[in-house]
């Protein structure tokens, strides 16, 4: 099931309740259409309305669709997937006693060190 979000005049997105999604898809199909070259445009500039499947395909492509042809600011989109969390870097305990991400650990003549201790441990 897709979740549709609508944007209010202040630019804030809100989730549409699932029970309204189907009716809203039909509305979007009626309020938007394709022009002569197949571009998605508001209905009054279109040669034919969108189909429900075209509405979903357009939204899934990341585009927004207008809720009403005369309202530039009222649009719908698919709710974006939550961003994957960036995994925390793996820390390694260097011989200098500092804990740094593995990629930053350096090998000096007297052992492994963090970048700050490298000069001291390289002699
Ligand atoms: Zn160190």
C-alpha cells in the first residue's frame, strides 16, 4: 500500500489516511492529464486525463501531482521512504590509547596510532 501525502499552503506535508487514498487517486487522475507529447500537465492543458495507473506511476517516479488544476500550491506525492540510518563507524583502539574509526587508524613505527599521535609515535 502506498501512502500519499498532500502539501498545504505553508509547504507542510501530511499523510493521507489510507481509507482516502483510493478516492484521492481518482481525483488526481481527473485533475491531471497528458499533453500532446505525453507530458504530465494540469487537466485544463491536457488532451486526456490520466489513468489511475498513470497517477501511481507518476507519483512513484518522484513527481508531484496537483490536487486541483487552479491551485498551484496544493499538490500530492508519495510519502518518501525514511532515509537509511548511516551506520556508526567501527572504532578501533590504537596503541596510543585513543579510539578512532578503523579508516583513520595509522600504522607508525612504534604501533598503531590515531592521526593526532602519529608524529609522536613515528619516531
Ligand atoms: Zn592517539
